[in-house]
């Protein structure tokens, strides 16, 4: 992505939506973009990760020709975002999942937050799910110790965990969920594309970590609220590994080389087996909501034990 001249800081906003089997939600998402940046204007772009359900055609019907990038192979969310970043030229870039809905002016207000803070490279809104439930879209950077505490339920007993209290006022945080981002293009140019070694999960945490390392702030702006239909952006969301699966192992070994990878892997597997057993017990006692988590922990354990 080319550097953006300083005089273009008040220019239009590019919006990148990455789709994969997202036909059920993409039209609503794109319709919500129409009034999301009335002050600055919006240039939307959809990157389709080789869907087979007509997602790209639906997006093109809403946006018109030339606004949809059709990838031949699904190389994951980070690769989709990078394809979009390479195609747009704007001072501000929104990145969002296809099951996200933005209220009128919802992007303009995030741009205002970044524009007021020259060293802020990324801002995220308060994210709410169905029924207005607030999602935990802000977190602490993972460490082997924090993940051990999480997997053994120690964070429920007062240990620091993955998620701090969700802020109620604009301010700096470790990371915000990649389902709803507003990026300063200068920061993107400074640190480069997302790490495509993550197929799904942890690519957003990794990118925020790199922003911090390069002395850019990451903000949450809870005064701005976006809707997220959690897990509705792809037909196979229920088949994704719990707790990030191998992506979490990649992150921990990348940023914590002082801990041997074999030890990190062993600790994750022990914790996930414990959480799987707990969810399985709840399912057998009648908690139907535990069923998808039982399956997702099975997937995570399987992926981490493969040669």
C-alpha cells in the first residue's frame, strides 16, 4: 500500500469487507455502509475468498462492477484483508466482517477519534451482538501464563485473564477485534500487511501487537457502537477451533520465544482437554449451548496434535 500524503487525511474512507460463504449476510452489511461515512464519503471494496454460495455476485449486485475482488483460493482472513489493502488508496481504511452492521455515521465517528490523535493507528468501536449483548472485543495480549490461567479457569477466581473490564470511554488498549477496525493508512504503510501465516484467529491480535511495537496507539471508542452477528459471516463458523487453535500457538511462539514451543503446546492441550471435558459434562446435563463448544475444542485438540 502506498504512503498517503498528509494533506489527504480528510479524504474519503475505504471499506474492506472479506467474505467467505457469506451470502446470508453480505447484502445487509453493504447496505449499512451507505450512510456510515456521510461526512467523508466511502469507497467500499469486497474481497471474496473463493466462495461457492454466490457471495461475490451478491456483493457486485449491490456495489456495481469493479468493487469486488475475487480470489481463486481461500488463504484466510489475513490474506483477504491484505488483498483489499493492496487495492485501495485512501487515508482511512475500515475493515469489517460481512456480518457487521454499522449505524449512520459510525465510520465517520471513528475517523474523528483517530484524526484527533496523530499517533493512533487503529480504532475499534464497542461491538454488540444479537439482543444488544456487548461482545468482548477488547483484550490483553496473550502470554503463556494468561492462557494457562484461562484454560484452567483461574481467571474466574481472580487471576488476570484474557479480557480486562471493557472500557466505557475512548482510550488505548492492547488489541481490538478485527471484526471491526478503522485503520490510519500511514500506520499500515509503516508496519506492512497482516501476517498471512494465520488462516483465521489471532491475526488481529498480532497486528495490534506490531502497531504497539512501532509506537502506534490502538484505541477502543465505546461511544461508537457497531453490530456483529457473531459467527454468522460464514457457513462453517461452527467448525472453527476453540480458543484460536493453532493460531494461538503460532502467536505465543512468535512473541514469546523464551518459552519452548513444546511446552506451550503441551500446556494448551492440557487446558483445552480440561475445558472440553467440562463442556461435555455440561452438555450431558442438558446444556445444549455447550454442544458447539464441545465440537470446537475437539477440533482445536485434533489440529494441535497433528504431525
